[in-house]
C-alpha cells in the first residue's frame, strides 16, 4: 500500500497537473464501456476518478463494487464542462487513474449507503458500521466532535480544569437504579457505574479545585423510554463561590461557543421564568417559547358563575385555565369535537370550548349552563379575537395548565404556529425543593438531596415543605430540557436537616454518603454547578428527532445493542469467579 497524498475531499482546481493517491470506499460506479467513472468516498468528501484507454485498467475497474476499499493513483485533471459538479468541494476536478488496487472487498450491503433512502432503525443499528458511513451519520459525528472541542476550548479559557472522576464508584442510589459491577477481589461487594459525578465534583470543590468540568459518561438503569439511553454523555461543571447568576453567565457563554460551530449566533442573557410561572403560562417546566400562545387564568370569571362545575372547582381551591388558539374559530363542529376527544385521550375529564360566531354571538359547549354574559367576559379576559377559539380546562392549577400545555404544542405544530427557524433558550428557576411521592409515602427531592433551598425559604423547612423553593435551575432549548443544576448545600447541619426531611436516617446517610458528609466538616466553600446533555444538544443542533442518530453506538429503547448483542449471558466460570450463581 502506498502513502495517501490527499483525502477524497481535498483536491481543488489548484491541484490540476499533480499526482495524487486517494484511498477510500467505492461510492458509485458508472460504466460507459470505454470510459468508467468511479466516485471514491471517505469522511472528508468524494472525488470522481476515471479509467480510460488502458484495456487492462478498464477490466480491473469494471470489477469494482460499491463499498470496496480501494487505492487510486493518477493525475489530477479538470472535469469536462458537462461533468462539473458545483454541489461538492471537488466538483471541478477528477483523477485520471494510472493504477488502482483493491484493498478490501465487500459483500453487498443490506441497505443503500450511497443515498439517504430511509432504512428501518433496527437494521441501521444492527449494521451500525455501515450506517456510520452514510453522509447523515458522518455529518452528525463531525458535528458532535466540533461541539465537544468548542466546549473544551471555552471552559479552558474560563479557568476550568478537566478532571476525571471514578467510573467504578460506591452505590448511592437516589432516583434511577444503578448499574452494579461485582468485585472479584471482595466477594459479595459491588461497585456502581455513576449516574452522574455529583458527589465527586462537590468533593473537588472541597479540595480547592475551584472550577471543574468533565465530558462525563453516565449510566442509569431506567425503565424503557423512547429517547433515553442507559449510557449517555454530559458536560459536567462545578464552580466554587458560585451564584446562579455566575453559573448562568458561564453557561450562556458556552452555549454561544457551541452554536458558533453551526455559524449560528444567539442572544444573551437568556430569559428566565420561575417554575411556577412556566407551569401557569405554558403548562410545562420546559416551555417552548417558539409558540406565542400562553395559558390564561380565568378563575375569577367563574368564581360566582352559574356553571356549578367550574364554580365549585374555584371554591375548592382549583383553577380554570384558558388557551386562545389563533384563527381556530373557523373550525367546524366536528373538528372542535375531535379536539375534545384528544383532550380526553390525554387524561382530561373534559374540555370546554368558546368562540364568537360570524354575527358576534357567543358559541360554546356550555352556553346553556354558563350563559352568554359569563362566556363573553371569558373571551374578553382571555384576549380572544373574533376568529379565535378558546379552550378551557378545570382542575388543580398544574393539571389544568398541564393539559392545555400539551394541547398548545400539538395545535402549534398542526396549525403552523411554531416558529421553526428560531432557537429559544430559556432558564427555568426556583423549582420546588420537594415533591410528594405517593409510591414512597414521603417527600422526595425534585432535583437531588444536595440542592440548597432559597435563603428566604429556609424557615419553611420547619413547616410547609411544598412551599420551599430550591436554588435549582434548568436550561431549556425549544421545549427540551438540555441541562439542569443547582447551588449545593455546603453546611453539614443543613444537609443533615434535609436528609431528615427526606426520611433518610443518620445510619442510612452514613452508609450511602458518609465519605461526602465527612468532607463537609473540613471547610467547604459555597458552590454550585450544572450538567448539560451532550446527546440532546447535538441532536437539536443537527435537526435529528432522536439522540440515537448522534451517538456512534446507541442502544435501542429496550437498552439492547443490536450490533454486538449486548447484554448477553456470560460463561458459568466467569460468574463463579465473581461469586455469583448462574441462572438455573
């Protein structure tokens, strides 16, 4: 094999007359008898090579098949005018073949690689090494690389140290299940693969590292979800003496650097919404602000209404929420009824609609029981125009807004109300510190048990836990959470109090987090951080609907690697070495 002189994307008009040696995969073969054109491909691009005149050379070229790996040497020439291809970087030139060698033959692939013909995902994942050759995956992997390189450069410039934390660690479950690794040298004991580097990065702050980051691999043994992976990658950061504003500024600068790899600019600072505001206005803690529609509280309209269902909901402390759908007043009755059916499929007990007819009269599914006066006031409070449709839901504030929030996104996509060309980045802040778990019969951390409460809410820790807000924040891009973080607890006494409220006993706390709690006793600076999801960010930048299309070797939704066959059984002697019993 000779030395490669150029990549398949590297030749230009300035190279005409020079000798070149290319190596890559056969992309296409066009046999014109005495003239054979071959497109040679690698990850850098594609070059056309041509065989002519030499019978022996033509005969060897005719035997080429797609995906053969070849070495081609020859002279760089200008393409004829009728074969110039401005769509590719090498489109002005071709290589007149002097010598061609087959380095590796290939069976016929199970799907086309030379074009983007849709292929079933299971087939793509089984033959991932072939799928990776396709232009789409080549482009996505290069984008992922550029995002990670931009991240490293940006954080290095801001004084962060890239520090690795253990992959084999102590099991400290709080949330998803751990992946456990048995220890051969300590029978009956186990390591856990990290769900995140959370405790270790906080200990790095105790250790005086000041600013830490890591492109971290994380592992969670979660129940099946369509677009989650059992192993994933995050940009993990922790900062000493941090305030939320400091974290936001650093992350916003980083996001500018990441978007710059696509030659996109984004405005900073990003808008901020409290969790309560996001839920009330958009029915979601990850609101998509590319949709202008907002949810409106119309409880006051029905506080003394003749419509008993809504009146009683308000009296009991519930809420009546409305969503104005622009231009949807034109919907036929069957279309409106279909919307109601959709809401019921989403779990709603019902959905009320209100609009004005062509004569300005009020039309509604509850006109007879609520009356035109009340409904006219509803239209006014909601800010509905003559051509708009108002959808109304009742229940607890989060239930009513949550239903309308889901309908909001569905209708926006259906009616073209989503600004597809816009990047919407938003901070959601002031999350509840706790949420009630019916399954466990206790309060659990909405974020994690190391998150600090807002200073002004610390007194509430002795009373209404549901009213305690955390110094926690999420970063949302186009309705997708791409990062989450918080300011951490750095006082041992406060951490002990939080554990008590979560019903984590002193014994349990020492067993699970003892080494960390001990570290807090040795001078811990106030600190905070965030983790950003690499897979989700790259997928959104690439315009891919699934994170599996920006991961080189993903698992299926069932956490299976179709290419390698993992997970798989192992030999009985391996289990015996680990003091594990084989399955009967």
